[in-house]
C-alpha cells in the first residue's frame, strides 16, 4: 500500500487517499467514498445525528435498479432460449434431444418446460 501511495507525507493525507481506494472484502471489490467529499455539510450533519464513525450502505433508488441480466442483455437471451426449448418440446423433441442441442442437464430442461406450463396454467 505504501508503495502505491508514495507521496502521502502525513497520516491525514494517507487516510484521505486510502479511503478513496476501493476495498477488497470477501473477494469483492467495494468502492468506498468519504461522506464529506460527497455530501453537503448540512446533510452530513443530519446523518451524523443517526450514525457516526460507521460505514453505511445507501441503496440505489428503485427507478435506477435493474434486475439481474437486464443491462447486459443476458436475461432476454435466456428467455429467448427458453422459448425455443419449449417450442421444440411442443413440436415433439425429446428431453434428451434438447439436452444435446442446448447443452443443458435433464433437470434444467425439465424445469424450463415446467415453468412454461405453470405460466400457461395461470393464464387459463
């Protein structure tokens, strides 16, 4: 860490720079920021009435939240693949043929077909 910081002459400068770096915890990279660098003083004072000297997590606003795979497009790709599997099954393909074609396990193919049947049952 000291080799990276190099120019940090005082503890205060070291601390300021250290908190600007991402932290590694449990194998995950966590980006942390100093509250006084992000928040207006009056908001910081208000937050300090409730919590001081601790890290808190502030979640994204619900309108900014995307479900798993939505940003990358993988969610849509998997939904299309699953529709293809069900369509092939309806057209007479066996589970074993679908396993080979889509490189999925028996249980995965059956689960996709079962979920599709549940959705059809709920519509009727």
